C-alpha cells in the first residue's frame, strides 16, 4: 500500500513512502518527488539510503549540487520520473530522448553535480546535464582531481551514471563531460557530446586521481582532445595507478564538422597511468592530424608534471574492436621522455579490425603501429588491418637502454605492406629493422599485401595486392569477412583464420549472431 503525504519541511516535495520496503533508519524507503519549484539540494540532503529523488521531465534544476557522504550501503537514486519516451534499462540514451528528461544545469563555471569527500552509493539516472556557463570546466565531477583528495579514504565510491545525456554548448563547447576521480564507478548507456575547446585538451571522460575499478559500457563519447583518457595529470594520491577498468561497447567519434572549426584534436582513446584495462567491443572512428598525429589509440606512461614517477601503462588488452577512419592506428610509447616513469608493458592487441587508416584523407603517417621508447611484451595477433602507411614504424629511445623493444610478437595478422612495411629509424625495412629494434622477435604467419619477403623472417605469406583484395567479401564496402574459398581460412598458426574473428567482434559489440559489423 502506498502512503502519500506532503512533507512540511521540504514542500513542494511529495514524499511517497513505499510500505514494506526496508529503510535502514526509518524502516521505509521513500520516493521524493521534486516539483518545478522545489529545491533539489534540499532533497539530496534529506534523502536516506534506498530513497529515490524524482525530478519532473522537461524541468530545469539549476545549481552546483553536491552529493553528501551518508551512512548505509543502499543506493540513493536521482532520476527523472518515469515516462513512456525514456529508454529502458540497458539501452543507450540519445539526444532525441531529451524532452523526457529533467535538466540539471550549473549557474556558473563550476560542475552541475559533484561529490563530497568519501561519499558513496549514489546513482544518477535518466537525466540531462546542460553545459556550464563557462566552457573551461567539468559538467560532472566524481571525486576530486586536486590536492583536496590526497587520501584513499577521501575517494568517493559506489557511483553509477546511467542513461544520462551530458553535453557541451554547440558553439563554445565544454572542457570535460565527466571528471572521473572516484573508485568503484559505472558509467553506462549514456551520451556525452560537444566536448570541445580551442587551445587545450578536452575529454568526454577523463580521470587521473581515482583508483578504479571502473566499468565504462555502452556509451557514446564525443571529445575533441581525447574522447576517453586515464592519466594526464599527476595524481594527488601517492602511488596511485588507476586499475581494473572495463571499457566495453562504447562508440567514440569526433564529428567531421570539427575539422574546420579550430578545436584542439588529438586521439580517441588514451592511457597514461593505468593497469589491467580491458578494451572490448568498441567502435572508434574519426581521428585526424592536428595537435597530434591522428592515431586512434595512444598508450604512453606519463609522469606529467614530474611528481608521479610510478606512472605505468601495463596489462592492457585491446580486443574485438573496430577502429576506422584515422591518421594512424596505434601508438605505443614505452616511457615518459621528459620525467622518470614506469613503462608500457604486457599489451595484447588481438582480433581487431582497423580500416580507413589513411594518411591522404586524415593526415598523419597512415601507419598501423608506431612504437618506441622501449615498451616490452607487446603481442599483436589476429588483426585485420587496412592502412596506407607502414605496418610498424619503430624508433629508439631518449636513453640508450630504451632502444630495444623486447618480447614483441606479430603473428596471424592480415595487413598491407605498402612502401616500407616494417621500418625503423636509420634502418632498412624488414629484417634489418626487426633485428635492430626487436630482439628475439616473433614475426610469423602474417598475410601481407604487396612487399617483398626478402629480409623478413620466413613463414609469412606475401601476396599480390589484387589477390589479397579478392580474399574478402567486399573490402571497398567495408565488408572484411573472408570468402568461403579464401586462402587465409585456417591458415593461422593456431589453425584459425588469419586476421580478426569478425563474428567475435560483432558479438562483443552486442550485435545479433551473424550480423555484419556496421
């Protein structure tokens, strides 16, 4: 039975008590309905674990709202009241849903929503977050990126952002959608767009002072500098490395209209201080040469301001993704070139489709992989790659001991040789580069379009470019499935097909069995 009453201290709230549902303090959970004239912060302060704060669809709530630290281990939910036009659980919100969402807006350049130190168990759901009045700040701040958060006990945790539409101003942009400096946080089914500024980096989601774990799943992320980044500033918490990140089924893109608008463009996905990261089932597209070379993915440990020499990028798995329309595929840098740092190591790149890696259209090198400064234990296998530059570009380190790239394995891939194939600084392409930069390299069982096998290790198949094209269903149309009679079928060292498992990619992206990758 529902008991409905107007509470005199928080009118015009409507408090609906859910009889029979346990409340840790009062024995009952409440739905706190905040009408258009109500105070959202007052409702937030009053809410108890297990309560739901419901906002009115289409109504704007203005303020710099703070999620306080409360006792209890049940989530307090802030959401728009249910409406038929809202996306259901597990479905990504879209801008077309905006009319069915309550709006939250900062009156100044400070975040519209932020967490208090140590707060926990808050859920933001089915909300639209509008731009701040200044493009230079964050729209949502989960945790604190500065010196106010120096201790692990101060880090907010158990936070969820679900089906939220977060966007900058279409003309002046926004520096950051979500500043992610919390612990145990999930961001899912959300849409973050128009995150762009001129003369500095901007990110849809960026974190540098939070330990993780994070689940970032089924979001659309649009950012000019980096769509998603971990690191980029020294953490205030000593020894902090963001760990245990699952980044799955997201769509990362930069609108093509941005090419002529002067926003600072870098890459799509970047790690500067992270450990144990799974990147799976994502679509990453449109990255071009501007403030950097246009590589879609950048992995580079950075002791950014000199105060975090422990920074590493290690134990990273990038699998079953589609990466397309970029000036380069991936760049892996082994160590910081300015300050002491840890290294890039134990990186596994498997079962990915890279295509449209095109220097003529997007600038940059057009290379699949640029690698240097001594990373180690890099495995690249079962990828299908269509690029117009090098297979691998290698360079030495700023220190002599960073010249060599140890534990490098490149096998069972389908890739174009183009003019230089595998080429290192001051070395001849092929075997000379492999011997100089990659001690005890494994380079085998690759299907390579064009090029000359001389100088390369045995066990690779170099074939005519036209013959290579005929192995696929419709490569010009983006269909890289192998034909039933393709010579690449069953030709891998593990007896699988050469190149990426496109069926596994489609499954990881949440497509129905047998569906073609869009």
